[in-house]
């Protein structure tokens, strides 16, 4: 993953839906706490058709009249241009429908199955046109690239302070909206004793039962599984080798299966223990509807995550609607809608602390405490880890 899975895949034109199947929406982490500045330091022609649009307003926070004034201005614009939001991705179909119903603002979703690269490119190519994107939802490396290319305008939503510092640009140009972590999904028809931590996977009871979601040299959540295993076995965000060694040991014991942990494989019991992003395992559990029964747990150690980022185009044709969209996404209502799609919203810790997560929804998710020690890798760390994994996975595990 030179952006493991995400950047390579997207630069090759792989769609978000295809990438979700291969790697998961989290794709890659962005920055561990305190490392955001190093990432930003490292990241350092108009099309035809459509009427000319005004550049985005310079406001970086709510206008003097507050949310009511913003809502009024957004309704005057009457529309919002989003891009690359598949309806079945992170519950975006429901989110868009509820936004339109609440504010009477029509949403146009361009190329729902597009890529982060296409989102940023559309801002540049369609600049000045009424159909240009107002907002984007991009992978972290593309958020950094968009900032470097001055594609975004800063905006601070009302709930800004409750977005974790390691999930936002301090100057407000982009902010993480949802994330996932590596988890264990277990078909309990096959395995009655689900693993709770990485060390458990070495138990002989799991012989020929443990799988990841593809080859970690090309699939994002498989790469993340190796990174998470490293964190749990003496490694760090700067050292993925212990993770490779862990899977080599797991293979030697006969517990690791070199097969994709696809939902069908989990359901039929050929890969009964699936190491994948939590939202993928949770979605599988929901789709199985108890046949087979599945448990999903976050390992006690090695909690590794990745997320996506929101940003407002610096030349948005509907700048007020764009700001209202962000206010909606980062409101309690919007964040809970992300949660209903099994992704963890950026403000998850705040929602949990204030006890505003409905019990019925919370019951479908691992405990909030399981996410307390989540770690995200920086781009430099990902690049270094990719080199090590590319060199070592073949001879140690795949060979």
C-alpha cells in the first residue's frame, strides 16, 4: 500500500465500490496523534458546458445569524453537488435522502462509483460551472493533495472541537468523517470460542480457520490486518515486520488460511475467522441474519484504523449548501446516520461520552471502550511499511 491499496487502486481507475470489495472504505490511516503537521508538510483548464458559478464565500464559520441564517442562504441556492457517494456506502443513501427531506435542497451525486482522484480532478476541470462539486469525500492522501493544490476552502463546523485532532487539518480545509478498525469476525457455528486478541489466534483450536481479506500487498484491509498484528506483537507504526512474522508463525502452526475472507466463505465456514475492517464484518453479520451466527470483536491490542475526509471546494457553485451539508454530517443526527451504516463517525467518542447513541444502535456495535487505543499511520509510515511488507510477505508467508 503506497497508500496501501487506495492510491494505487484509485490511480488505476478502480471505483470506490470495487475498492470497498477489495480493501474497505477506511483504506488507510492518516496520522497518529501529534503527527498531522508532518503529513501536511510533506504534501506541501475549465471545462465547457453549464453557466458560470460564483466562487465560494469566504466564511469559515457560521454567519452572524447562526445555523438559521446558513439554512436560509442554502435554501436560496436550492441545490448541492456531491460526487462519488454510492448509496450503499457508509449509509450515504439514507443520509442524502434525509438531508433533502429536511432542507428541501436537491442533491446531485456525480459518478457515484468514482474515485477520490476523480473527485479532486472534477474540482479543477469543472471550475466555474454550475455542475462542479460543492463537496468531496476523499481518502486521506487525496485530502492532503487537495490542500496542497488549494482545492479546498476552510470551514469550521459547530462541532469542530469534538472532532479528534488527529482527524482534521488544524486550519479547517478537511476533516475526517468516519473510520473503521481491524476486527475479528467469527462464524460461531464453526468456532464456538471466538478469539479476543491476536495472541489467541495461535491456539491450536483455530487450525485452518483464520483468514484476511486478500493479499496485503494489494488489498488495503489485508495490509491493515498485518499492521494491526504488528502493533500487538512488539511492532509499531514505524515497524510492520513483527506483523509479517506473526502471520508467518500463524501459517507455520496451520491456523492461517491463504484464502480471501469473503462473506460467502465466512458463511459456509471455509474461513470462519475473518480479520477485516469492523464495518465489513458488522455488515456481514447483519446480512447473515443469524444464519450463520457471527460475533464481531475488536482485539484488545493492536487497534489499527483508517478513515475518509470531507472538504468543501474552494470554487463551490453552492457554497452555503456545502456548508450546511457539513453542519448536517457533523451534527449528532448526521454522525448517528454514519454509525447506522457500521462506520464509526469522527465524533464517536463525544457521542458515547454524552450517551446520545441509541441503545438499539449501540447494541449492534462493539463497546466504545474497545476503540480507546486506536492508532492511525502517517503517509511516511505507510510508505515504509509497504516496502517491508512487499519484500517480506512473499518469502515469509505467501511462499
